[in-house]
């Protein structure tokens, strides 16, 4: 992929609970398939083969998406319980693996038979993937899914998206697309932002440009002496700056592994949630640390990239 969801008339299983496997339409049981889950969807996404089997690569992909679902489902429940508009925007959606499986597990499995409001939006730059996703949603009857052909940056002002979005996700959105997803979330006053960054290169490029001067200033510049170290350090510092940007905008931020490293090297999960009453003093302190870090690394020119929104207000 280029990279939190969606109450009740009858007793039901919590959306975040572990679900038991079910055999795919008469075939042998596959542990990764949940009861009531659309086998047709999994085949259309090429996660299952036409004869209903999994291979090792698709098993890894499914494991990542399921794990994300387990993290996102409680966020969907929290938004729904508060009476908020249950909207989720997935950036860099690609073939919309995440959006489709979230929709299926949340609306069709966890809340089967309930008339829940809400919409899931997939945002993607490749028109052919957008059209394929629209056709698949139509065939499956996933009526509360919509797909927008736009860059992440363009989506901020797109009339196809609502003025506010409860949850923003970006799974393996490459390089600055993750930053654009953060900017989108800040503008849309997202209550939750869930990111799995990928292929960060912009900061590393700036570190290389400033290497000669930095080596004279501080021994820490040794982190950027060799290209491999520059790339890895640039990737790490990019995510540190993103976390500070979110904290300075009033969010509570946690950073964890998405799945075991044996499944994916692009494995850092950043989860940000906006409290009901953001701590303005804490946000200001994070903003100070963000500015200081940009200055120490001579990255002041990236100030706009990591711009901060006033807690609880749209970014400028």
C-alpha cells in the first residue's frame, strides 16, 4: 500500500474482541478468517485464492490489517458512543484493503443487523484503483464506502469529503504523504489519527545538505556522516518530529510496533487521540521542543511541513 472505526438493540460481541474462525463456504477452516466475514471480498482483494486458500505473503498482509482493526475498532466504538459522526478517511488507500476489511468486520460482522450511521472514505491518486474500489463496493453492497480520486493534499479541500472527519488513517503512505495525512487530520479536527509511516526521505535529504556545517557544530552530526546512517536517522527523526507536531496540536500520542518485525520492516505505529479538553500548557511545551529540535538539526526550513494547529482548532 503506497500505510482509528466505525449501539445496540440486542446483545453483541465487542468489536475489539477476538473472533473465532469459520470455514470458507464448505472448505477447511482458516484461522485468519472471521465468522461472517465476506470470503468474496477476500478473494477480490487477492488475499484468498479462488479456491479459498491463503499464501504466506497474503497471510502477513492480513495479519497487519487485522491488527490495525483491533486497534481501530475501540476508536470507532468511542466515536459512536459519544454520538459523533462516524467518519473515517484512509489516505493512500491503494486497493483499499484496510477500508474494505474495516467496513466488513465492523459493519457486517461486529454490528450485523444494526442500522449504524457512518462512512468510510478511501483517498487514492491512481484513478484506476479508485474505479475498481467503487465497482467492488457496489458488487458487495458496501453502500457506506466512498472513494476519492485526489492527492492527500487535494483531499483537504475536496467537496467529496465532509468538513470534519472523526478518524484518519494512513497505512504505508510513502514519504511526505504521511505528513499530508497529518495535515488533513488537523484541518478536519480528527479525534483520532492512526499512522504507519513508510519510506521517509525528505528529512534525510535536508540532513545530507547540511552535513558539512553540522559536523563542525556538534558531535551528534556523526549520525549523518555515512549515507546509510543518514537515511536511518532521517527516518527516525521524521517520526519524532511528527509526534511532537501532533502533541503540540493537542493530541495524546503513543508509538508502538504494529506487528512483529518478521512481518514488515515498515512497522512503526503512531496513534494520536485528541482529548475532550486538550492540555494547552503541554501542547505549548511540545511546540517549544519541536522548534528546538528543528533548530538543532538545522531543519528550520521544514517548519511549514511540521506546522502546529491550535489545540482543538483547524490548522492554518
